């Protein structure tokens, strides 16, 4: 059995999937399989992948499903993955030639006494610029420690231990919505596990115009229940009053979009939410203004 699954959620991205495929067939280690979750594509994605399967250069598993959004594709991937490790490479991204080999070497040489969820590596742009390095002082860390407590922002590439992922609930699916922030899973994992920190590049990224990263304010309106779920988990596990306050502002806006009572039973920080109420309302107005303009 292979040790790593590289999985790629895709929706009408046949025009760019080729660069991901080419990067995988060029890997210096072939100890992986490629799992493609086709989230309801209507282009020629299925036919294109069939030709790659026929080429038989790498092991490919293809799974089609009705469109559910990125988080729904991740749910399906985690149900199907049977390898020790997994990593998501988006349809518009690809891997450096030595990425799989680097990941497996880091994992095989880990301290077996550490309770680890996987590895945190780096993303880089096509021109070679690193999104953001991890300070050398971090040998092991959670994503929350890096991004929230130490303000080390910027996308990173997370390799997960599959048995750890399967301990946590799948992302909820809301009718008519297509986005639940993927970070909710990582935040729950953070409460029990750390990661190996590496400054090796695992993924080359590109932000396409129709990607969720460039349309986040519109997503707040289109998927309010998904963001409400995320803000609830973020407030529940927050260790900082300032961060909790900012999440409460977002929570208030999501409640206004969904027309739900702000101080409901699911709200884990009602006092801070009360203090944040006027700021949350202003944030909501700002989102509406930016969407319109």
C-alpha cells in the first residue's frame, strides 16, 4: 500500500489540472496515489482524467459527486483515503518534483514519542517567492500557535495523518451553500495534536480569479451558515480576548445574514458577543457595501 494520498478537489478546472498531473508524474518518489474528487464538473474533467488513468504513469483514483463545495469534496476524500498520510493539492496548484520524497522523509525520521497530527510545510508562488517562512525556533507547533498566537500568517501546506482526521466530525453540509471554512478541522485537531514544522516547499500556488481566496466577502453572504459554524468553533477554542472579540464580530454578521438569534444556545462567548454587538453590526454593513461596490 502507498504511504501518501495526494487529493485534489476540482470543479470545472480541466483547463489547469494538467500542471498538477505533470508535477505528480515527475515526483522523485512514487510512494503515493492521486485521488481526484470531481465536485460536479460539467467540463471535460472526467474524459481528461480517463486518459491519464490509461497512461498508467501514477496510481489515480477518480470519484465524481454532485456539487457540494470544497468542504464537501474534503469530506468525501477523507472517507476514501486509506493511506497513512494525506495532503490536499488544489486543482490550480502543483507540487515541486521532490515534495513527496521530502514529506515522506520528514515523517519517517520524526520523533516517534511525539503525538503528531502531521507536518506543516510551505507554499510558494510560481516565481519562487515563499508565502511565509516558519521561524526556526518552531520544531513542533499547532497551526493556532503559528497563525493566531505568533502572527505567522500566509498559506501553508498541511500534511495530515489520516487516522487523526477520522477522529473528527465531517464538515457540515448546508442546503444551498458551498463553503465551510476548512480551518475548522485544523482548529479541532490543534486541541489534541501538534505538527512537525518544516521550511520545505510542498506546494506551488496560484490564486485564480474565481477562487474562494479572492472572493471571501461574497462567500460570507453566500454561505452564512458555514461561516457561523466556523465562528462558533473559533470562539469556543480561542485563548485570546482580542481574537475572540474579532470572531464575535464575524459571528454577529453571520447571524444577521442567516436571521438567527445572536445569543442562542450555540454561542460559546455571550458576554464578549454583547460587547462586540455594535462593531459586528458595522462589520456587517461594511461587507454589504463592499459586495455592492
